[in-house]
C-alpha cells in the first residue's frame, strides 16, 4: 500500500507537478511519490506562517499547552501508523522506532509543560544611580516564524524537538523534513491540526535543501532557524541566514572511555546499543571506545561476542537489532572508509559484510587517529576500539576531535568522573553510560564543529523567544 504524500500550505493539503519517489531502504520498494515544492509554494508557505504569527503570539499559554497535550495523546492513538511510516522510509528497526514514537509523545508533554513556565523577571532599577524611581521588568515574546529543517534519522522525534517548543513559545512554523523521510512529518501535521492548532500556523513543505531549504533560510520573514544535519550544510545555513537566530546540531564522532574500575558488563551492553542502534546513524552514536589496557582484552572479547549475536535484517521484525542504512550509497561509503582503514593497518575484529544497504556491524582494532573511521563522523554501524595506558591518555585521545557533542565515561572512580567533566570540551558528559543516552527534557547540543545552541523544550524555547524590557518611570 503506497503512502499519499501531501504538503501542508496555507491550511490545505496540496501536491505539486514535480515529485520524488520515496523508497524503502530495506527492499528498495517504492512507497510513494513525494511532491517537491516549487518557488511559489515555498513563498506561500512562508507567507502563511508569517500571517499567523500574531494569532499564535496572542494564544494563551494554557491553550498552547492543551494543543500539545492533545497532540501527545493522538500520537499514542496512532502509534502504529507512525511506527510503520518510519520503518518503511528510514529502515529503522521496529524496537528503536517504537522507542522513538514513545519519546515523541512524551516530548510533546515536556513542551506543553514549558509553555506554562515562560516568564520574565523584575530588574532592580534602583541599583543604578539616577534610577531610584523606576520599576523594570523583562518578558519573553515569541520571535514570529520558526523554520525547522530536520534530518532522516529521527523523522518524528527530532521534528518534535523543533516544532513543539516553537508552538509552546507562541510561534508559527515552516517545516522542511528530510526528503527521504517525510511521512512522519505529514502524520504529525494531521495530528496537530486535529489537536486544534490554527490551520495556517504550521506549513510543511518538501524538497532539496539546496533549493527549497535555501529559499527558506534566506527569507527575511523567517526569524529563527533550527537545523539538524552535517557541518558543511550548517555552515552554509549560517552564511545565508543573515541576522536570524540559528540553532545548529551538526553531529559528532562520539567517544567513550572505559577505565579499569568500570563495570565491564554494563559498559559492553551499553556500548553495543550505543554503537549499533539504528545502524549507527545517530549523531551521538558511539564511534570510538578508549579502553584501559588492564581491562581491554576482557572488554573486546565480550564486545565482539555481543556484536556477533546481534540480529541483522528486516526492520519490521520485532527481534531485529540492526536494519539497513538509509541507502545503498551510504552503505557503500561506509564500506569504502572501512577498506581504507584496513589498507592503512586497521584490523576488522568482526563484521563488515555488505548486502545492498545492509551493512554488518563492524568492530575495528589497531586504528590510528588520522583514519576517517576515527576522526570523521562515519554515521554507520562501525566502532573503533583503542587501548590506552591510563585514564589521562584516554581523555586526551577522546577530546582530540573537531567535534564536541557528547561523551561517555564508564568508571567507579569519582575523581576520574570529575576529571572527565572538567576536561572534555563537549555539550554533555554521560557518566556510566554511553554518549548515545539522551533524555528529551535535558539541554542537548554541542561545542566545536558539533554546532550552536541547545535543544530540549525549555532551552529551545529560550532560543525561540526574544527579550523585551519594560521600564516605568514612577
């Protein structure tokens, strides 16, 4: 059964003459034809959101909260529809897709709760000489129109991370999801309208970032851009965005340290999940693991055994651990990086066979810091294991990266934990867990090449509002 893709523009579901086939990455089956927005449609979508910004700004906080609460309930009601859309388009295994949809509903609740907490503060004006008879207060106001540009790997929850806080803050939204995974966004649009969102306040358009995306980014009616994707595209957005507010989440090659005091079984279990869930196509996927030499052999033996036991195949099957990558081209790219590393001396400890877009989880040893599989973001089910003489060396190697999203530290030594927290230049340090851990209400984002700004409802709302100062001369 094919999916009927439509765009939401000015309160109506519409199509376009120009279409793009959407294919299932597991079996290459055509799912449907996605309309690609033409320039007039992009302009209409932005204008619709721009015209709705005052309606959204005037909407009481309790009403915005109720819309998001109802959205959460409707996502739960239509859970299987969302799950199937994501599996078919992204190839994400059912177990991971189910978690994503559950988190998305909860994420709407977090945004609903934060809608009621948006507030300002008084300012002690009489702290300044000559301002003794003044009363000051600042408040937060919505920026107007938020442009949300989302990636393929979390086609529902990363959309929620952008759209829900924007609505909670009283903004109108233009959403451009990834071109290979638009279905969840379309279903979300249906749910938000049913929940009571003003019909023209959310506009959903499809198309390439190089055309549709750039039109959105350049448009002066857009006040805020929130984007998740690659550093080169993030730099392009920043260069084109002018004076707009921008949040960029740009990925990583996240590292994990396992010291000699760590719970090895816990570390192995969590690193297996962190390395290979959704075929490693996660910004905070574990890509590098630094092991104290005293426990390295034990960890490696257990980790390789665990990798061999992973179930690879059809993402619709409930027992599948690792499904396909988003495309065969991406699987071939990862395979080429592995071959390059092996040619330079790396050793494949397990995995590496490819069949179409399915790539067996790969564990590499004897890697060097300059190999692409180590220093760049591979975005594939590939992890490199490195032995270290001590904790200090492990931290130095982990932090030696152009990226800085999150890091994981497994240790029972509290001094080591605080040493890592103080030393590593990342957006999040996760103690006794992998960097892949994320709770949706926490501040999430990176330093260095990993981006600008933070997600998580409270923190996204801060970036989607502006401060207004009011001062009374009494």
